[in-house]
């Protein structure tokens, strides 16, 4: 049978219940509890020996604790071969009753059962995690269900002005070890090459090419070479001076500090330029950085790029190489980007995050952050705000 206790929480309730079970030789099959604002729900599935007075004693115990006690018959269902069809939905931002109503209704329509709800935020309801179980299907059918669910829920999230993540509820979700950031318009709030263009009076011209390249309308490598040619003659010292006080996007500093404390490896993978990106790596004490190298002669840019260009394919390869270097699984990685140059990296990562991104990056990503700061990525890792507060950063 299922025994259920509910009421005001306090120390010793679980101890009292399990002691009663032990005294009467009851077989404890399963046990679970949750506490919401000091209100306890405690359930146990037990086999109670015949002619036992356990139930009567539990009724007396519940009455003394001023708790509600329920007994529900339990019929064990035939156990099927376990399938990895667990899902974790994380909602971030503006979360209301209407938000949860629409999201959970969509799950119900697809026969996805909601098993557990966990609030991630503390003062306000701005982060919540839903653990679900999808219907038993073969892997191909489950994959199709997951893709269809993403399309419908991302649309709803956009309408509800919140951000939403859908991940497989696997061991890797809770054990991320490698995080890669794009730089321009992701780690920092604008495109470096556009700012360099302003120094040579070509900002508008370069920005137009950048916009088309990030939207996937132009080949990235060709677009990069075309823009770099427009920088010919710019002094590298002048370029460095113009970029020395750039601040990262909101939430970056806090996110990096916490990821470091968790032991994550963090790196920058940029289609921008290494003279700036390498300084950014040093400033934030990151583990690695990759970017394009502008050719310099006599202290000025020649308008040419030296070495291989960090394009979409190169970014994905770097992610794979860093997994090998730091001995982790691809499923344990997070990649964050905003443009078409990040698409392959976002698809390959265990968790691909499109941050205020162009359409192609949003379509490729597992998560679309359009209303949240970058440190809200911690919610996607299942980390609660109370746990972060304990770090005393």
C-alpha cells in the first residue's frame, strides 16, 4: 500500500515513520518526500505484514503531529525494460501560472508525464525545473517527438516572454565539464571588427557584411577576408587602445567565477582576432582561446589573415579536440553562440545555447536565451540560487 503523510514540516517525522515500519517488520519498497515553504508531503510504498497494528499506530502518530494521513492501495505494474526517455524542462525568466499552464498542457497533450517540479530561484519564481517521462517509444520515434516538442514549446516560450530549455534527463546533464563561448555578441556585447572599422571610417560598410555573414547569407571565410582588407593600414596599437576597456555581457563575470569553482574548463572560440581574444582569456583566467590572426607588418595590419580561419567547421573541431584534451565526453560540454558561424559547434555540444542569436543559431541550439542573462545558464545545469548564495561570491 501507499502511505501518505502531509502537513507542517519539522525534524523527526521521517524518523518516526520509518521506526514504526521497522518495529512491525514492514517491507519498505520506495520512499519520497518534498517540502514547499515548510509544508511536507511524504509518501512510502510498503508491504505490511498480515494482522499488524501498524496502520492504527500510524494514525495515532499522524494525529499527534497534526498531520493528514492517507492510505492508498498499490498495484505493482509489470516492469518494462528501462528506456532513456526522461526529459528535463527548465523555465527561466517571467514565470506565471499562465506560463506553467500552457507548458504543462502541451506536455499532457503529448502523453508526457510530469514527475517532479523543482524551484531553482529563491526570492522570485524566475527559475523552475520540470522532470518528465515521455511515452515508451523506440529511439527514432522518441527523437522525432523531442524535435516536435522543441518546436512547439520554443514558440510558446517566445509568446510568453520567457526562456526554455529541453534536455534529456541523463547523468551528463548534471555533470558539465567543458564550456565554450563565442566572443563577439556573446561573451561581449558587440562585434569587434565593426568597432575596428570605425577607426578607419568603414564601420557601416563592415557592419553590413558582418550582419549578413552572421545570418548565414555569406560564406564566413570570404566575408572575413573582405572585412579584414578594409582594415589595411590600421595601427595595432591604436586597435588595442580602442578595445582595452570593453566589458563583457551581463552575467558573464559571475558565471565564469562559479564555473571555475565547479572545476569546469572554460574557453573562447572566436571568428574574431587573437590580439584581443587572448587578452580576454588572460583577464578572465580561462583555459584556452582560439581566434584568427591578423597579419601585422611595421605595426599596422596588412589586410590579410595568417593561418587557418576559425569558421563554423573549425569551431566544432575545436570543441571535439578540447574534449580529448580535457578527457570528457561531448555530452558534458556546453557551447554558447549567436551566429551561423556557431551552428556546427552548437549542434555538437551536449548543450548548445543560442544567446540573443540569429535565426540559424536559434534553430540549431538546444536552448534559446532571449530574455535572460548568461549566468542563468547555471539554472540549465540544475543549480539553485540558494546553492550559489552559499558560495559567498
